């Protein structure tokens, strides 16, 4: 199950990401799709996007 706890440390963030990846794999999402979604999210965070949920890269 995807975590619903507060993420208060890097360690908890890593555990939550492990859960996310495990859940995606268990539900047939390819590692490539998961990695791409995480890259897009990371780029949004690094670019200052505030809570954006867009998972498709911009053209």
C-alpha cells in the first residue's frame, strides 16, 4: 500500500519511494515508466513547480 504517513526525514522518503516502486511493479507498471514519472516529478521540484502532478514531459 502506498504510504499515507508524514514524510519527516530522508529515510522515510526513501522507504515511501521503495513502497511506490514495489506497488508499481506489482501492478504492471514498467520500471521505465516509473523512472520517467519520477524524473519528470524531480525536474518539476527542481524547477520550483508548486505541487504540480503533471507526469508527462513537456514537448
